[in-house]
C-alpha cells in the first residue's frame, strides 16, 4: 500500500545516465570556452539588481481520514448492495435481533418467519429510508469485529482495491468493504460498488438487464499484500471457527429448549386428553340425568293434564250447577216480575183513581217511584279490581285505560256479550282474556263466589305465554 507522505519517485529512464559518444577526449581549449562564458554570466548577475527572496511553497493539505468510529454512508448504496453487505457481515441471529430492536414489520408476514435474505432486505430499506438507523448496524459490526480496520490510513483508489483484495475471504471482505465505504473520498467509496454488485450476483442471482458492466479487477497483489491477505484469512478463519462453535452451541441449546417444549406440550396434551375423558364421562352422566328428568317431566305433564281434565270437569259441573241456580233464579224472578206487574197494575189503577180525586198529589208519588233503582239483570256480576290490575295500567295511554274500564264494565254487565270475545287461557282453568285493542288483552278470573269476577291485568298479547308460566309458578 502506498505511503501518502512519500514523494513520487522519478521514472527509471530519468535516473539512468545517458551513454557517452565514442571519440577523442576533450581538450583544455574546448573546456575553457564554457568557463569564460560562465565567468561572464557571473559578472552579469553581480551587476543585475537583486530580487526579493521567493517565499517557501505551502505544504500540501493532509488527506482526509475516515471517522474513527467507523461511520459510513450506507444509505448511499443501492438496495441490493446494502442488503448483501448486511448478509455477509452479520449472522442470522444478529439480523433477527436488529430487526426486532428497530421494530420493523412486514405487512402480512411475521418477522421471525422471514429468511435471512429477506431480513437483510428489510434492514436495507429501513437504512436507506432513515439514514440515522445505520448506527445500529454499525454498532453490531463494532461489537462483532472490535472496530473498523485502518482507521488512521488514507486510502487512494488503488489502495482501496488492494484492501478489498486482502479481505476477499468471507470475513475479511466485510471489514474491507466497511473501510472502503467509510472513506470520505467519493472515488474511494466507488471502488466498493463493483464488489457489492458481484456479491449480489452470486448470492441473489444475475444482475438486471441494462446494468453497467463491472470494471476489471486490480492487478496481482505483491508478496507483502499476499502475506497480509494470508494473515487476514487466518484471522478470519479463526473467527469463523469461533463463530461456528458458537452457532453449534446455540443450535444445541435451541434443540434442548425445543425438546423441553415438546415434552411440556406432550404432557399438556395428555392432561387435556384425560380431562376430555373425564368431561365425556360427566357429559354422559348429565345426558342420563337429563333423560331421567325428561321422563319425570313427561310423567308430571301427564299428571298435570289429568289434573287439568279433572279441574275442567269440576268447572263444568260447577257451571252446570250455576246454570241450574240461574234458571231457578230466573223462574223466581219471573214470578216476582209477574207479581210486581200485578202490583203495578193495581197501583196504576189506584193512581189513576187518586189522580182523578187529587190531581196535585200525583207528581210527588211519581217522583218517589222514579228514585227506586231498577233490578240488576241475572247476568250481572260484581267486578273486583285487583291491585295487579291497577299496577298494569301504568305505561298505557289514556285511550287504552278508558277502553279497559269500558270492557270491564261490559264484562260485569254481561260476560257473554259477543263484542267481548272472551276466551279461556290455555293451562289456567278459570282464567279468561278479553280483547281491548288489537294487541292488548284484559285478563279476568271468575271468583270463588259465582256472582263476581276478578279483573286481573292489562297486558300485551305477546306476553300471554309468560303470564301463564308465572301464574302456574305462583299456583
């Protein structure tokens, strides 16, 4: 590698002395002529005016050196170049940890399921988009290799070629690429681009069509360079061996962890299988209990149906007795009406005779007769409004409330009136419903006394089944 402070050597042709022509030796006369001319020149210089001394030439500026920390403008590389640099410089565990530390994600994919090449592509995209993130990748390189090589050496383009040739091994090449890319001179950094393109072609496939051809490689290295390259290769091989041992140890630990996980999963699977067997046994027991409960429910339903039939028969007998009583009451009422009619006819004759005799007293007698209430018809029943009925009125508008009282009054007047549309409730003997509006029903029950009815509730038609279940529960 060339020393930047050394002066350029003269060409060999300039160093070689010119050959003398053959001939006679020079005489003193011929040699005196130049001496006289030199003396004249000295006199002329002595008589000429003296010039001011020439200032010393300024020293050339020192060539720039790279950042000692190894900071390199990685974001200036192409996507494939940066990706392949990360691929050859970092281990898969290191790229995986770097992706996790930067919080990078790929929509639709899990980052831990990505391959090493895909992770390097994701890191390359992130560094090109956010150049500041390159410091994280450089930190990994510092931790792995200890630092950038040749941090205090200025590299000429030819020196960059030599360094890349020295680091041609798998682990020497990342170091050489790092140093070349960290150089502040753009011409030096450009020397790494053909190498990255070649690596991208080897690892990722051929270059795309239309890509610029690669420059011819450098000349054969010198023996010193070969020795340095051999030493670098030996060091790289030692590091590779150490890293391989670390990878083997990591794989062994991962295998043990995986085996332990599989054993735990097998234990959990066996426990779940035993639990499933127990649950299946409990399910069969529950099914048997449900079957027995269904049989008991069916028996209870049959008994309830028989009870309902007996209750219906009793209700029919009670209704028959009620009808017989009503017939007897009607016969008695007819007899009373006939007697009353005879009495009224007699009273009418007496009143007419009295009117002829005393016309002024007739209006008073007629007024007394008009104040007497008329007898109730045989179909009239006394309504008993329950507390439940008054509670059920809440929430209905005044129109429905008024219609409910109207239907209750009509029900008390004649519970068989056709406009009521009274129907019995299924499953509740003695309970009836009356239509108040399209979806509103008035529920009532015939009381223990045959001459009264209980007004129970005002509900929506859709709530009839729920009311029947609750009434059965209360009973």
